[in-house]
C-alpha cells in the first residue's frame, strides 16, 4: 500500500509542478495539503492493518505455538553449522 501511495504522490507532484498557470506559492500550498492527506491516509492504513494483524496473531499463537519477536532466522542451518557464518 505504501508503494501505491508513493506512486500517487509522485504523479500528483509531477502534475502540479508542470502547471504553468499557477504561481509557486499556490503550488506549494497544494502540495503541502496533499502531503497531509497522504500522511493521514497512510496512518489510517497502518492503524487498521496493525490492529487486524495483532488480533489475528493472538488467535494463531495458541493454536500453532508461534513465538513472538526474536530473529526470524533463529536456528538456521548454513553449511551444516547452526547460525549464519561469514559470507
């Protein structure tokens, strides 16, 4: 979702900056206002996504025995040795 918001923001910035009919002060005001909208939208997405994942994670932890936190590569075997060595 962040990539989509970034793409939309980039497209709007390019469109506004290419407009020769409006002055620099108006361009700045438009871009600042749109940036605030994108920040709010991103925050709402993050809040809803995180809240949804946490509630789903609580139900899964008891059933599947999933550990919270820690290194995702814990116990990884590389070349027969436990842990990650030099590359």
